[in-house]
C-alpha cells in the first residue's frame, strides 16, 4: 500500500485514512456537514498525489489528448523526449 506525500500531514491533523485503489487516502476529518461547511465557506486542499503520469506517443498525440482532456493541449509545454 503506498502513501502520498501529504498522508502523514493529513493524519496529523485528524484525517481518517483508508486504502483506496492501492493508495492510502483521507476518507474524512470528522463531521461531514462541518467538512462541507468549511469547503463552502473557505477552501479545501485535495490530495491528488496518487495520480499517474501518462505517456502519449505518435504523430496524433496532441489531437488525441485534446479530445480526452478539458484543458487545451500545447506540445510546447509537454516534455517530449528525444533519442
């Protein structure tokens, strides 16, 4: 079971951690209504450290990613290895 870089930080602040798809993630901090109120009236930090990098290859990779993502794809900002 792997942990994200924020797991220990969140646990120290009262997060109840639980396994989810092979990763230990925060499940809750306490009362769900209070959590929602804090999110609605303030801000939230979402631990997405478990996400994976994706490698797209081929001449049509930009067009493919453009169709799959909600952000504009510009290969000028994407690491393209050579050699």
